[in-house]
């Protein structure tokens, strides 16, 4: 079974600084998808970034980028120029293929200090 | 982007009553819907997967007679918590998969409080 591990229960970052959230996963598959979701206090799940495992290039979305290391089964999220609105719970997730379920990590609470 | 509407946003009920939660895909056909449960400051736990027109597939440990899931159309899935008890109090989130590239979209969640 696939598992996703987030080893940082909480992280803090100063506004305008950069922070990296860690995620590792376990799978025997070669084709899959990885995601980072943000859950703010409203509890609405918001997709931050998506990575297809067959793509070697790391995904980037504005201030958000990932470091995808397929051999190491590592998928970290880097948030640059952190803003107060980035404060939320962040979940790393794995999906075998479209139409299949998401497997979530335990989550990391990110606090942004002004 | 696609929108998934979940209703109600919150519900308070007495122990022993049943509660129905609706999840609608507003602008795409959701071939698959997923129901999650989330306790405070914890991750989302998948309860069941439902495909339109077929019986839901429940995760291990989830009581199918307790949590009834119906996916009767390509735009609507319902979760009914039958004979709710205080331990069923939780945040329930649906997600729908379908449309172009089979992307996944989340509803806004339902907070259930059983007194």
C-alpha cells in the first residue's frame, strides 16, 4: 500500500522568508501523481501544486516550487517570499492515476510571523 | 475551475437521528466521488469511494450500514450518517473526480456535531 509521510508537524517562517516542507512517500509504482494541498482555517482544500512522476522537471507555481526526487521518493515544497496568507495546514498527497483516490500525509501546520 | 458544492456547511443533531450530506458537481460530470472524514488538526481519512450507478467501496473499518453513500447521478452523491452518535461528530469532506484530465475537486466540507 502507498504511504505518505510528513515528518514536520509544525513549521514557522518569518514573513518574506523562504520555508521548505518535507514529504516522503512509498510506492512500487513508476507512474503516479504527487500533490501539495493547503487547508486554511476555512478548511477548504486548495490545490497548491501538482507533479507528474514521469516529468523530471520540478513543478513551479508562482512562489511555490517542489523538489521532486523520484529515486529517493521525496517531494518537498518550497514557499518563497512567505506571506501571512500562506499560514495553513499543508498536506502532501499521492495519487496512483486519475480517477483513483488521494492518499494524504499527516499534514504540516505552517505559521507565518509578521 | 470546476466547482463542487457541499451542503450543509454545518449541522447539529440529536443522538439517534440521521443526517444527510449532499455533494454536487456543478459544471462537470463526476464519475467518481470520494468521502473523507477529518478530526481537528488531523489528516483526511478516506471513508469510501463511489462510482455513479454502482455500490460504494468502503475503506477498512468504515461501517457501511452506518455511513450510507448514494451516487445516483453524475452530479450528485450523498452521505447519510444513520443513527448518529456523539463519536460521529467530525468534519466530512467530499471530492469529485471527472471532466477534463479527471482532476479532483473538493467540496467545502460539513461540520457535524451530534449532541
